[in-house]
C-alpha cells in the first residue's frame, strides 16, 4: 500500500504547536514511505472562520518545510481541497444515508433543544438528543408522521378575498440531518497506537451530519472527503478519539472501506495541564517571529510523542524521515518544555556555518529600529561579507536570532555616541583621569599596530596594559574594558581583538580618539584626595 495521509486544519485561527505537530507526523509518515501528503482546508464552520487564517496555515507549513503533494496552490486529482467547494458531495451522502434509514431529518427548534438539555441537567442525565424526530421503524424512508420540511407562514399581504390568493405561502423550515446510532451493541475500531478501542453504542448521540444552512459537520465532511481522496491513514490528536466510533459507523453505513486510525498523544504543559497560551506562545508563527529556526522547532516537535531511541535528541530532517514510524509513537502525553526548545535552538544556531548564520540574521538586522533592527542611520542592505566575518564571534552568545542585533550594531554604525559613565566602574577604569590616560596610550598602540589583526592587537594591547599597570593602578582586564567601550560603545561585546580586526584600523583609531575627546570635553574631573 502506498500511503496517502492528510492534514486537515480549520481556518479558525493560526495553527498552534499541537496542530502543527500533527502535520509534521503526517508529513514524515508520507515521506518515509514514499506516499502522498494532502492538505485539505476544512472551512465549513462559517461562524468561527477567521480572515487570514488559511494564509497563516499555508505560511506555517512553508516555514517549517512541510510541502504538500495535493491541496491549495498545488491542485491534485481529488480536488477541490477546500470543503466549502465540495458541499454537493456531503449533501448527496446525507441523502443516501436517509434513503438507507441510517439518518433522518430533525426539525427540533433551538428552544426545544435548550429545554431538553435543561431537563437533562436537572435530572443529572448525560446531554444527549432525545430522538424526538427519529423515525420509529428502524430503516427505510421516513414514515408519514415525520414533520414536513415546509411549514405555513402568513404572507405580508392584506387579508384575502374569495378571489385572491391564499395569505399563506410555503417556506422552508430549519432542519438538520442526524445520524441514526444503533440502539444497542458496541462499536470497535483498531487504533495503530492504542490497539482495539470499544465504545458502547447506547452512550453515543444521534449526532448532526448536515446543519440547517446546508453545510456539513466535521463528522460527515471528514468521512466523505477521506474516502473520496483515498486517504489510507488518519493521524490526528487523541482529543478526536471519541469521534472515531461515529466515523466508523458512518463508514459502515456508506459502504466505505475505513482507513487506518492513529491517535497521537496529547501535548501538556510543564504543569501537566493541556497546553495553552499560559504556557507561552502556542501559534507556530509566533515562534518564527521570536527568532527560532524551523529546523530546531521541527526537531523539538518530533520528540513530542515520538522517539528514535532513549537518548538521541538532535536529528536532521533526513534522519527523522528515514527513521519515522508509528511503532515508536507513545501513548502517554508529551510534555512541552520551553527551556528545552530554547536550548535546542541555540544548538542549531551554533551548528550553522558563518555564511548560513549571516543569511538568517540579515532579515532581523535590516528591520527598522522600531521593529528591533539596526539603527535607522545604518544603510541598507548591510554588507554581508562583513556580517559573515562577525557571525562566528557571536555564535556562542545567542539562542534566538534577534539577540544578535545589540551584539553587532556597532559594527555597522559610522559614529558612536559614547556614554562617559561606561568608562568607569566595573570592567573599566577606577576614575575618569585613568580612563583618559588609558585611551591616550591605546590610541598610540592602535595607530602603530601592523599588521592590524587579532593576534597582533592582543599582543600589543596586553603588553601595554601590563606595562602601564603600576603607573595607572588599573588591571589588565579593566584596561582592555576601557578600550572595548571606546571602539564599541558598550561593555559587553564579542571578543575584543577579533572585533577590532573586523572594524579596521582607521575606524578603531577614530573611535578611540573620539572617545578621548568626549571624556576630555564632557566627563567630570576625578575627585581629589
């Protein structure tokens, strides 16, 4: 069997972590076996449809690298792939079920259903349709007593005369189509993860197949579409497990060959409650916008319910695809650990070569300053060759892409506005007089450094710091800290000597002299004894 699997989201909001985990498992299953991965948009719940949600679904899949073989923007032999464009299929299936006595029309008003539920709650009964409209003969067409699908409503015209038309006209009455659950017995289906699962039929409801607006419910549309699209395996979250006996009965009533079912374990937060927004951002694109790498997130997601062995945590996409199987999907809930995801993202960032890391950083750096990018005074596009030289200096210091911005911004600025207070205190000079003297001697060393590379700069500046320690009463680390502030404008930066080599001799010398001038002109005098 060549497997055909589907990811069938509803456009009721941006896809979240649990939803996309389902897509990833389906995609890996299809790619492992050389099958087809189908994308189907289940947009029949008009009241809950959110504008832009379908676009977010497609963008989420593209960002994570989950390409689809059939579906929107791709097409395929089983289209259309939006359920709102397949309504006639569902209506035809509903009529077939009615003709076979497996379904019936229900004309109960919302008011009657509300009163029924209130009475069931009062009697502590499970909420369940009382089968008021259900035919009593157990099969065949609806009996004569079934309410007509039409009802009489007064016409807005004036009272009729003997020769005028009747003041009453026929109007459709709201009705739904319900599935007829067997009165007794059991429904059993096999789950590839959980084994045989059995439900008592008398605990199931006569559920709605077709709503009064002519749109199908999830139950009918899924079964009809999965059959029409020749889906062989249905992998979905285990929250849909209670729906599966209904679907199994529908397959039987429609004479469809049922697919294989596999219900994936739930994802829980660290507190073992169902994953929600309080556990952090749950929409997939929120992780993209926070600076996570798609390959890191895919690696993290695949471990939420599946494992290669008891110790392997870092897997390439190729390794996931080669080894994925349902036999290694667990039954117990998976725990979402935000700290582990952050750690894993850092590993993936450190594994990138300088060119690849630079490429990932460019969109973040070229944003406007208001959106977290480089200062607006920095020309765009930025120099990528310079960024490639910078990338290895910051690679060990970041776990998210936007964390790079404050570590590299001074590389691209023409001028720095030095804050005099940074030249004194911890990791700097004891006072402003010593800071001025450090900059004076550092300027001379920078001007004479040839070649202007990291090893030579380190040798010269450390020797200078050691030679002036006694006269200036400053430690080597603090001496270099003053130079760091002069050439970068801050106390925390990538390695100093490599940074200076990238900035170049002319810019470093200009910044040291500018900082010295700032201290001479604007810094307060050191207090006397």
